[in-house]
C-alpha cells in the first residue's frame, strides 16, 4: 500500500489561525471544583480534563468518577463531536435527552454532516483513533483548522486508511501529534478519555496546537539536529535552575539503549519549545552528582523543573505528547 501523500501549497501553510466570532467566545460554563471527581490524577492529563469539563465538552461517568483511563466508545466520540460543533457555532453544547442516550447526538451529527446515516452500526464499540479523527475534523469549519505544519505523510496512514484525509488535516493543524518523532498515529487503536481530553483542548483552543517537524520513516538523524537541545554540565544546569525557567531535562547514559531511543524525542521537544522552555540532557556518567541529587536511579528519566523546583518526572520512554502536555500545563 502506498503512503498517503498530499502536496501542500505555500498559501495553505499559515502561521496564524483565523477564528470565528463564536469560537473566540468559547468559554467555561461550569466549575471543575464542583465536579468532585476523585480519580483525576495530578499528572499531564489534569489541565486537559479540567478544561474539557469546564467547557462542557466532557463529563464524568457517575459516582464522582471521570475515568481518565477508560476507553472512548463510538457513542461518546459522536456525542463529543456534536458538542464541539454546537458550541463552536454559538450553542450551549447541551443536546436533548433521548433513548438511547446518544440518539440526539447521532441525529444532530447527521443533520450537520458530521457523519452519515448508517456510518456506524455498533455505538457501544470502542472508537478507533481514525474514527475519532473523522468526526472531529468535521466538527470545525476548514477555516478554523488552518495548517501550521507541513505534514505530507505518516508512517502508518495510507490511502486505504479510513478517514486518512481527516487524520492528515488534524496533523497539519497541530491538533494531532502522534506518539513518536515520526508521527505514528495507530489509526486502529482505541483511545483513552484522558487522551481525548488533550486532543479536544488542542481542537478548540488553537493556542495549544502543536508545531511539528516529523522525521521521515526510517530516518535516524531526523530533519533537524539536536542544536536546540542543551547539554548540561553541573555548572550550566545550576545556572539554568537558578533562573527559574520551565525546564525538561533528560537524565541518560550512553550505554543505555532506551535512552538512545528516547533521545531524538527530547531533541524534537527542544525544537518544538524553543523560546518557551529549556529542554536539555544530563549525561549521568559525566555528572553523577546531579543524578544523585535528584535520586535518579532508572534511565531514561525526564525531570521537569519550574521556579528552581522539581514539578514532575517521567521514568522510561514516553510519547512526545506526554512531555509536551506537562510543559503546556505550566506555560
């Protein structure tokens, strides 16, 4: 199967987003504090879940639970897309009660062209990432999904992939970012409610959309070098820390194979957040005292700092999206 390729004209690559008046007026309608969720973790997903709840895009699942790790069903995906469309066009995001509960969302979505009658037959099934992209790409007008990234191909999306054009359009708009430096999308995989919250925030809050420079499949060096990534010594690390900046620091060792795999992702993170956060690396063999100071014993470990204090850490290889979400929550 051939990789999906689309040629982008220079005019399609704009660095600013034109918002409709309705979109500009999108604002919180309820307080997250009043939800009383007992299962929302204080991690990368927290600011996204908070924002989605307050904007009326997502709600809990009863019993004081949000269930961030729960799988999103087709019914939930259709309902969220309908809410986004309704809010974006000046509505209140509240759909009429119906039987089944998602019936009004399906009717709304068919009426406004978000899906076609009979497009889905099992609304209780887990929605695939491709199906979600197909719905969300139609929830906003094309003018409000202007391209900010020149993404012409993805490693696991082909011409035969369902909703391929929608997937690519959301990458170009900075709504989707993939799970690695190549932009791997996993179109047939399911999606968690926490991941959905992050995608929805980038969809309805254009300032949160991500600028991407993806590697070509099979590339090991990437389109950019690590010129944006700081390589800290003890002295330069302490100077940066004392400045109070938002920082993401990879603690690694040359002999650590997982560190080698993660290193390009950190380089991508540095390029993506140049001028907004300091992203760097510490070779623990060269700077063992820094590793001891922060009790780093497993590699790779990425520690986030702000105001000179540790604010988060991620051990092991994580997706670019997770690191980006932590930085976004502090910018």
